[in-house]
C-alpha cells in the first residue's frame, strides 16, 4: 500500500531518521500485552477478552480501549491505576520471553550500515524498554528511547507525537525526512501530523483492516520491506 510519498510532482525525501514504535513493532509482545490487559480487566471486575477483540478495540489512551470493550468509564481513578499496576506485573512476566519481530535485526543492521539513526518512541516505560533492549542485544542500534514517565500516563494521555516532535526539533531533523514505523493508527496519525512518512505493520496490536482504514503511506507484514522503501526514496531524492 502506497500513499502520498510517491507523488510524482514532489521530490522524494532523503530518510534522515527512522522512529520506531516499541510494543508490537520492535518487540513481539502482542500476547504479553493481551495477558496483561486480561489481568487488568479481572482487577476491574471484568472477564478476559480474545486476541481478536483486543486487536479490534485497542486504542491509546487506555481509557478509550476500556470504553471500546464495554468497561464502565465511571470506575474510580484509583481502581484504574491499581489495574494498570496489575497489567505491568503480568505483562513483564510474559514479555521476558518475547523476542524481536521477524526482520528487526536485519533492518537495524541495514540502517546502521547506511548511517541512518534510529529512535524508539513509545507509550511504554523507559526502564522496561531499556531492559529488553539489553536482553535482546539491540540497544546499540538506537540513539534514544522516548517514552512515558509513569505507568498510569497511558490511561489518560497520548503524548508520543509531542515527544518525537520535540526530539526532532532538538536534533534539527526535518519531519519530512523521518520514517515513522508502528503497528497502530497512532503512529500513522503522528506521521501525518508531523509531515513524516508512515509505515504500518500488520500482525501487531491492530487488525489489518483498522490499519488500512487509517491510510498509512505503506502497509507491510515484514519489517525487511522497509529497506526497499529507503533505497527507493534515497535514489529518487
């Protein structure tokens, strides 16, 4: 699936940076997240959900996700926050065995060989991300991790775009020269707002139909296909 990045009347941009979502994009942790969410739902007094339901309804901030699956929005704030702590307890136990998605290492090596820096921008927590980066031996491929400060932030806020925008300003990177990679509509929307190029990945936290409806510039199931995008854009710029 291709979008406006192939417009014949505009020169193709050089890619100066790739911004990766973490959960479901670099780390293959969809099931770990589902198990964590099931634990959170039980803590809120609800039944676990199926993987299909999760992919059909997942959304950030998480209060929107809970609303999508029928959780009472009037549950007290402190109960929601306790459920989020339960999510992290169960999620981390499952995520400890999660691996990178297929093609991650090949793509990261390609980017490093072509001197294209990478960052992670996420709704998750830096200590957890950094721990997994070290465990998986891929920390050296990323310049920085832009993520939430507190575990309850994800319930109420969606600030990934602001963090990435601030980072790009600090580094003097034109957003039009940034490839934004993720597995939900959030990353597609951020790319559109900033003027970057969006790559949506299937088999993560969203159904393919939801990703298509969000209209990314590119839609793939294999991260290695990003190499072809970059080669094409670099050759046309």
